[in-house]
C-alpha cells in the first residue's frame, strides 16, 4: 500500500472527501516527523512507538577503491510495533 492507497482507504472508511483525507494523512505524517526531529517519541497505544535511534559512527571501506573512510554518527527513525499490532499479525 502506498500513500495514495492509504488516502483512498481512509476516504472510503470515514466518508471524508479525498482532499480532506489527504490533508489528514499529510498532517499526521508531518506531526510525527516534527516530533521525532525535536527528539521526542510518538507513542500510539495499541499500535506502536516511533523513536529516534542514534547510529554510531565508525570506519568503513569504499568498495570501489578500497580506501578507508570515516562514517559519521547519525540519527535514524525507528518503529517498534505494539503488542496489539503484533497479536493481530499472528491470529
């Protein structure tokens, strides 16, 4: 399912116009992204948690030249599924 499919399904399920469903989906995505950027987590009870994980830097190697490179530390968004969502997958 892609974003357009999600908007279409939301429109069908809620009776919202597609335009309003698109604004709702975009709004939710923007809020999640902004919250993660500020360093907080988004906890959706029964669904899961969006968190920011820190990825350590280190040494790597350029596969084309074999030259050693330095990999900078970075922050990565992560999703941890909640118990109810996990249970739904294993019914």
